[in-house]
C-alpha cells in the first residue's frame, strides 16, 4: 500500500511539475490539492474492507441503540419517559462523536513516515496534504451521518425533520474529528495520540448536559463547554425534537415537559443558528491549527 501511495505521489509531481524536477513552488496549489484528493479517494476505494466497515459498523451499532430505545419518542405509549427520549438522542450523538473521531485520530501518526518521505521530495505542501484528506472526508462523513439516522429515526419514533438530524450529526462529527486530527498532528507517535484521546473526548460527555446542568458546573470550568462539539450537537437535536413546530401536536402536559427540558439544558430554540455556528467554528479553527501543526512538523523535518 505504501508503495502504491508513493507511486501516486510521483504521478502528482510528474503531472504538476515541469520536466523531470518536481517542487512545491512549481506545482500550483490547486493542482496539488486535486491530485492529492484524487489519490486519497483512490486509497479509500481500494480499502474495501475498511470502506465496508465504515458503512456497516455505524449502521449496525445504531440499529442496536434504536432497538434498546425502541419507540422512546412516542408520547402516546404508556410509560413514556422524557428522560429516556432525551437519553436516546444523547446516545446516538455520543456514538456519532466517537465514530467520527476515532478513525481520524491515528490518521496522521500512522502516515507520518510516508508523509515526511514524500514531503521531502518537495512534491506538495503540508496544507494541501491536509486539505485533500478533508475534501474526501466530507462526503464520507455525510454518508455515515445519513446511515446513522436511517437506522435509528423510525425505530425510535422521533418526530423532527430527518434532514435536520442528519445535518446536526454531520456537523458534530466534523467538529469532533477536527479535534482528533489536531491531536494526531500534535502527537509524536500513535501511543501519544491514544493516551491523549480520553482526556479530550470523555469530558465532552460531562459537558453535554445529560448528567449535569451546565449552570451547575463550577464557573472556572464552564468555559470548556465552548470547545465541546457534543454539547452543541445535542443542543441542535433538542431544538429539532422538543421545540415548536415539532411539539405543536403534543398534549399540553408533554409540551410543558418539553419546555422544561429545554430550560433545564439552557437551550434557546431561537439560537439554533448559534449552535450550528459554534460547530462550524470549532471545525474550521481546529483544522487550521492542525494545518499549522503539520506544517511546522514538516518544516522542522525538512530542515
């Protein structure tokens, strides 16, 4: 596989450069990005087992979650529990966060030797290398988010528009994977990345609002919630599932409970755009930091 990837990089240089000499200065940035993204897409397509696992694993896992929380969103059923309803949504989002971040956590540490060898040939820039992987990741993560809710939406009897669930999970997954990519770019090896991951991702569960209200967290720690993608992804889902117009047909008691849940979690339906903006901001900021970290490492290695 490494030989194939190196061969593809040689092809990038041959097509992008002039004559027999390749250089980052000779190849335009768009050219680098195009051929690197093409190579990454071919690498994903060649890995049939990994591609099937990427599609089937979240489908089967969330099918299991949906069966555990079967019909949790149907208020007409006896024994309906708002806590279970909220818990089902939270579980899907937690699974989506880890599912999106874990494969990317080790991406750069595992490819470090190959990247440094290829970068040393002056074929491409570090930022083009990073962005090419992002371009291939975007549609793949959207597909996974769609499959996740296709497996769970109807079994859990959720009532908001399906498209909004997919977009919320997609944005949350991108933000979480951006955090994972930054950790990978900063880690000197695979072991360091694995050890750092729990300290980054597990606290997100505590800031998500299911176990403790954000207002009850000590003020000197509360600022950390602004870096937690899971918190804002769940906020978006709460707006979709428990705010009008979704709840217009609910009984007065259920509507009251839904409003109390939103207030308990500090969610304001009119600020849904802010929750989405925070997720986009986390994605952009952490990926920019990842590019900077990768570029500094590449320059240090090349020097």
